[in-house]
């Protein structure tokens, strides 16, 4: 409950401010003149192609890669993967009403998802109304996940294996922004359909939020009739960077049906903090996210199902060469490093008092070459060290990944 | 962009790569350091069956949607038998309700196994008042095919029920009644419609088929055509796992390789083994057994080193929990194989949990817990010099 009050206070404190929404939505140029884009703007901050004078713009991205990984000395061999093909369509219904949808094909056509499909009504820059399939603004990655924006082939483990990125649901909400000199303040708040009991009833055999993504019914009906609230406040300074605080919470179990009580209400609560900045001198880009998950697991479940989880990542990207290369005017070569960690089960065993492990640590050095800002060709070395719940000698996965991701 | 920075960046990358260099692609752990993997000599077809069984054992996680429970102890075989090794107190199971060979008097109250977890909205079981109970820590699952292939007659020949040789050690067979789906092994021995149990800590299980069908049913609440009664409603319900899956899993258990001894030629290990023989440990923990004819040729007529006699021994009041199974007495336990002992920590979260309920956290404590028929050899161990004790432990850890 406390979190709700905190949020409402934060929301109210921004309510009197004034902001403006990106006016250059449908221009062919992806350029962002204001340069004060935040994670929440990511869905519109993409290159779109406009068809003549039609009020519709198209875009998308594709990513494919090769990988050779070994787990404890055993390899699945050489793998070529078509990870994702995503299409965006946006249209300006009127000057202040716009529509955007994002449809994603993952792993060939194995998974087809509507990641985003909503209509935005701009009442004032500080108050916009959004309805449809929205991306819950928990952390930063979920909103800002386009492949070409990242120097790493794999999405962060904490974002996809602890938090359920990409996590979209049907719902409604409001958002807005306020610019003051070098600062911009923003908020978002949505009520959507949400999780279900697959969080603790899944083939992973552990508390696993992403399991709820397999419930396609969530676009049509809520599992238990309780909405999921997601709210975020963020602040950005032109020189310092962007900081976001977000919360997502709701009831995940079916506590009643046809008016009959089945169980008590069991909440899931998620808190996240995200930060990104570009160091002025070296132009080093640092981007990170950390999140905490709390799930009310029934007492009839063992410690195998974590009540508390935490994890995050930090990416450090250093441009090393920035000059025309092979005829590409704006080519950049980066070296980068990602460090990531997830603990799916914080706590200790009742039987022995020993620490519950169930965690992974990974580091991923990378070299990426961007012939243009919208295209990245990247070489990653990945090294995961994963401990089982008892903390036995870890399983090690390592190897090379090479691929590209580009907007089109 | 200045050159210095570029060089710096590249250097950092190279440095990182170099740091990771020796492990740049993680190597396969040495065969003698892990327990999983098949025995040698299987055909391609058998490898496929082994792999399917491996998936059933490690990757099949049950949920309420595919049959779990409603009452259960855990959600997959692998969650209790990590890496096919010994388990942790966290995955211990409890059985209750039987105090002598006349059978379990608490069957109507959920006996013999306590299902102390439940899917949401269901109430898990509790040990009924007045019921004797015992806790069981999961054993390692390695080399079980070799144990399965030992002829009944070999086990009988090791038994000495009335201690005819007067060494203070008897060794008894647990004669059990078989469920109808069991296929007898060739040359099986029958007495009054009862058969020799050899698996389980009370030796109350005939073979790996019975163990598997039971584990599905009692540990996870998964009904099969072999054990068709739901552990909660006691009603016969549709199978929640196919016969093929059960058979694959049984094949997997049969063909898991035997643990490989390490440092076999180390001088300490050699003299440790000699001490082990001298002080009578090997009277129960029999170093070598031989398989007979067997349906899987790779396991037929092989000698192997399990350090068990597969018999029940009275271990004294300290290890008597008051609970028992089949024809065993509450103080009687089947000699556990000692092979793989030194690798136990790798599946028990870095620490030993030995004896049937994991109460001993060191090998010394496990030996100290030996009473009854093993009292004399325990006493001999305690009389050894500290160096000799250490040497003996070193031998045990090499197993």
C-alpha cells in the first residue's frame, strides 16, 4: 500500500508541470532534435518510413545471428538464428491522436506477438491518454528493447528471465512530460490485465514471472479480475543522464470464481530502478537496470519457489573509432561490456539455514560496428556461471555470438 | 577520435578475452568428477532412449496443469536428485505409520509417504498423531543398473541371518510383496510369495520400475498405468504420464554409469582401503560384486565396486526411528553403496549430509553413528590413530 501512496504523491507533484510530446512523429528523419528522449519515448523514437503524403508510417527491425556456445564442454554446434522480425505501423489519426502498433515474429514464426498496439490522445503535454496493448513501463529495457539499439545479441537475462520482457498487456493509462531548462520530468501510470498463477506453476520449477507470457488469453480477459498497476517516474538532465523508478504490482492468483473463495489474494510486487548516461569527455555510454521482485508464494510450496528475487545489468559502451569507414559517413566502432546478475531465490533453507542459490552471473565483452546509427553488427563473447538452488558447482556456458540488427 | 583511446579500448577487449582465455569455452568436467552420463557400450538406439530418460528425469517439471499433486513433495525427479547425486535436507522426504513387519497401520491417514506440499487451495498432509516416522535424504542414482543386475542368489549368499559365522554381523533380506506390474528378473528367488527387495534405504523395493512408478506417484502425485491410484483421492484416474516415458526413465536409471574412483593409485588411498578391510567395514560395505545375465548386454556379467551387500543390518538404537518398511525392523537399514561418496558434496550444496536422514555432516560423524551390528567396526575405527583415520577417510573420499 505504501508504494501506492508514494506513487500518487510523485504523480501529483508533477501534475502541475507542463511538457510537450514529440511532434516529429511521422517525419522520415529519425533525428531527434530535442535530444531529450527518454526510455518512455522509445516506441516512437524509431526510424519510420512515410509513404508519400499518407498519414501512415512504417518501420521495423530485424536481427539474425550465428552462435557457438558450450555448456560444460558440450556444444549444440553451430547455430544460425533468426531471432526477431518486428514491424511497426504508426499513423496520425489527427494532430493529437496517434496510433502505433508493433508486431514481432520471434525465432522465425514460432512466436508472433503484438508487443504494442495503442492509441494515444494528447490532451496536454502533461496529460496524455493511452489505451490498447501497452508495454508495462517496468525498468527501462521493457520499453526500450529494439535490437538495433543494443551492442549485445542476447537480451539481458534479468529483463527476460526474471522480469518478463517484453511484457505487454491490454489496458489504459496516462503519461506526460515536463521540460524545465536542462531537465525533463515524466510519469506514466497504467492499469492493465496482468499475471496469472503460472508464476508459480510452470515448467521452470521456480518462481518465474515470464511464464505468464504464455497466457495469450490475457489480451482478452483478466485471469482473476484484478488489474495490474504499473507506474513509473523518470527524470532526465541533459548533462547528467536519466533516472527512472518504477513499480508494478497486482494479484496473480485466482482467489475466487463464481463468487466462491478459492484462496487468499496473493500479490506480486516489482520495483525497478534504471539509469543511463553518456560521460561527456569519453562519450562512454552507461546503461543499467536493477529490479526486485516479491511474490506471495503459498506456504504449501517449498523454498524451491523464491519469495524474493533480484537482478539487473549494466552495459558500458565505449566508442573507439568515429569516422567514415568503407564509405559510411557516420560509422562508429565500439567496444562494450555487459555485466549481469540474477538471483531467482533470495533467502535461506529452513532445514539447514544455508543460503539458497539459484543464481546466474554473466559477463559479455563485445565489439560492435555501426555503419549507420540504425544498424549494428556485433561480436559478443558470452560467459555465464549458473548455480542451482543448492549452490552446487556451477554450470558454465560460454561462447561466441556474431550477428546484426538493423532498422529498415 | 584519438588513437590512444582506440588502442585503450582494444587493449581492454584483449585483456578481457585473455582473462577468460583458459575458460574461453568451458571444458568438459573430468568423467570421474561427475555422476551423470551413460555406461560404456550402449548402442545408438540405447543412447536415444537414455537421452529421452534424461529429459524425463531432469527436464520434466510437473505443474498443476500437467498433473502435479494435488499433494506432492517436489516437482521433478531432478529437483531431488541434482546431477544424479545425493540430495540435501531440503529435498528430504518423510514416511510414517509402520513399526514392524505386520504392515502400515496408517494407510487410511495418508501413509506411508507424507506429501507435505500442495498446489494452491489444497491442504498438505501432516504426520498423524502417534505415527512413527523416518526422514529419508535422496541417495545418488548412479550405477543402479549394476545393482539391478546382481542375481538374487548372490544377495542370498551374502546373507547370514542368524550370524552362523559368529562375527557379530548378520545381514538379512527384506522379503517383500510385489505389485502386479513387476516383471521378475531371471532366476528370481521366491519365498511364500515374497521376493527380495534391494532398492531403497529399507530395501523395500524390488527393481527400478517399482521405484520409478512409486516416485512418480508418491513424490509428485503423478499417476501412471502402473500406479493408477491418485495419492490424494485414492481414486483410479487417467494416467498423467505415458508408459513409454516411464520405460525411458527406467532405462535411464539402469544405464547411468557407475561412479569412477579417483586417486586409486595414491599410497594413502591404498593403505586406507586396507584399513577399511581390516576393521570390518567391508563385511557390510562389500567392495566388489558381479552382475549376472541381463537384458542390457553392456551390464551383463560385469564386476563392479559398489561397497554394499544390498542387505539389511541392525544399526542399533541411535539409527532406530521407530519406522520401517516391508519385513525390515525399525533399526535395520540397507547398507548404502559407498561409491560416489567423495562426490556427494557436489550435489549436496558443498557439504555432506550422510546417513539415511542426512544427520551426519562429516564422514567421521557417519561412522560414529554406526551401532548394532556395526558397533565393533565403529569401535575399531575410533581406536585407530588420527593418521590412520585420516587415511581411511581419504580412501572413502576417493570413491
